[in-house]
């Protein structure tokens, strides 16, 4: 059996007391703010799920979707000053 780096390895107990290595898909991770590293309130989707939804639903309809709301407000305040 060939292992894949895209799959995660999970150890499971099989019958007879032996340990078996199972390969599972990785879970999607939280999207983080590029400035402060806070978790953004977006759906956690895998890349396969992202391809199925339209492009307008993939990202928020606001400027700087990679920043959290606090960092975005701070950026605009600094830009105006």
C-alpha cells in the first residue's frame, strides 16, 4: 500500500489487539486573519467543496476579505489620518 502525503494517518486498534494504520482525508482548517491571526467567521470548506459553489459565495463581499473586521477598521482609520 502506498501512503499519500495529502492523507492523514490514524492509528486504530484492530481485532486481535494489533494496531492498524488507516488513511483519512484531512479536515479543513480555519481561515485566519492575515494581520492578527484571529479566526475569521467563514465556513470551513474543503477545496473540493469550494469548487462546487459559485465564486461570489466563496469570499465576503467587502474590501480586504483576508482581514478581520477589527484590523480592517484599523487599516481604514490609519489610511484616513
